[in-house]
C-alpha cells in the first residue's frame, strides 16, 4: 500500500540478455505444454507506455514516501498506446492459448489491446468504466469516468445518470480499504485454481487480496508459477521460474520462440446506425458499442451532410421531417475525442425501408499511419441498444499519477 512504501525503493535488477533468453525459451515451452494458462499483471506492464509504476525508484508511492514531486514527463492513460506486452497477451488470448487475464491496473490498456471483457478480471477497476449500482448497466467511456472524491474517497458517484433506469452512475475504481468486486475476484480465484501455469508480469505482489490469486497457483503442486518483475516479491520462493526483466523484453522473446507475431496496436471502434420511425418521422440513431454490448462513448460530435446542425451530446439522433426514400445515402461526418489525433471520418450509410435492427460498422484506426479503415457488418443481432448512452463530459483527461487513492 502507499503508506507502506519505503523511502528507499528496492534496487531494480535486470538479468543478462542471455539469461533472459534461456528463461524465455523455458517459459515458451511451458506455455506450449499448458492446458489452462493465465496471466496476472501489475503496473510494470504499462511503464513502457509512459505510465509510472508505484514502488519502483520513481514510483508514485516511492515519491510520496520521499516527499518528492514527479519531475519527468508522464503520458495520459487516454493517450497511452498498449505496450508489446499488452499486445502479446491479446494475441495469446485470441489464439485460445491464454485462458484468462487478471490485472491490478486501472489504466484500461488491456481492454484497448483487444482483451475480451469476459476474459479479464480488472480487480482494481477501470478508469474508463462506470456502472449503475441499481440495474447493473455498465458504460465504457473515452474520457475519465472517475468521481471527484471531493467529500470522501468512498463517494464513487460520477455525477452522471444511467440511461436505462436513471440511477446514479459510479466509477469502478477500488480505493484503499475497499472490497474488490465480488464477481471479478471470484472469477480470478476460479481460474487460479484451474491453472497449470500462471505468469505474473510487472507486479510487486504486495497488495492483498490480489496477491493471493497467483499464490493459489503457486501452492498447487501440479501447477507452475512464473514471476517476471524487476524487484523481489513475497511469492518468489513459490515460483518455478523467476525472471528479473522488463515485461516487454521477456514477452517479445517468448512470442518469437512461440513463433507468434505481436500485432501492432489498432484502435478499434464499433459504431451502430439505426433508422427508426417515430410518429412517421424517420429518426437516425447513432452510437458506439463495445464487443460485449456495453454502450461506448467515443464521439465528440456528428454532422449530417446537407444540414447545418451538429450534434455534440449523446444520444446522437437526427430527425428527417421530409421523410427518407429507400436507397438514400446518408453521409455522416464523425468527430472523435482525438486522444490519438484521430482525424474525422465520413460514413456513408445507405437507408432501406426493409432493414431491421441496427447496422454495425467496424472502425479501425492506425495511430502509426493516421488512417481509418471501415467495415460494414449487416448481422447485428448481438448489438445492444445504442440508445442507452448518456451525455458526454468535458473532463477528457486523466494523468497517470492522478489516482493517488487507488489500491494498486
């Protein structure tokens, strides 16, 4: 915890490249042989993205213990690009090799990398996710969805309301002294018990009860615990393999030995467009949606070609009082939050009277080239109601060291 961090951080240790190479080969062999492989990640997997850790020499808790302010430049978690480690884990999950991921991080980078919502336990929350305690509805945002904590760190209300039931929305951040989310914790322990291989990446394993999860695997005589961290951990003696290395350095070599390429980060968005008739006036409803049907906020504004009106808050709905003819091309200019300097994107949606349900558009942005790719999918039976989204917020930035109460 923050108060327990020593003023002098333990020295970080990095093993020789040839030693890391040998251990990477051993880990790759273990991954090939595993039947239920899980991973457990901490702040160390995000440091190469520009997000500081907590207990390293320049970690947030170390600086607090020393009474020092951070002088180096940090990256907003909204602008940070998932690291090679994030992308490697996503590739292993996509191939069915990584069965489950447990993370102490609340920076949202695992979800951005492509990790599926049902394949991860975000034990300490996600700064981009808020939920309604009354009906359980969750919302993914492209802005900071964290309470101000002005009165108390126990008040998680973000100030927004649930579009489904009107209940107050709460952030999902877990502060010190608070219980971890029951379902996420239960799923994590269940997978730890099933696991025959657990890989810990970038965690000091000092925060309870999260550190008890890899310990379950480590105490299983039929399972193996692998720990990669620059500092020692309380579970080192339980590990079958201990690697003193940066997470990226290890995972890049492991993926090479598995002959699995690490994919580049692509920002993926899912947009739904639906035309509904209200009192015989067609209405065009546009909204974002996550892979699990959760409403997503990633649009700043939408402009309809031929109209001077610009919609700047959700729900994004255009009305056509003169009606719409089948075969009409509806041109929309989409403006994004711009965390990765995404340019505007034009979508041309062809309207048909007999179309049922929303049409799904897969939007992919390459931050390295600055280009968009759009794919239309007609089968939208799995899409949640895009209307269940609420107004945007002007609070669109979050600094990595602005989570001083978070239990990590």
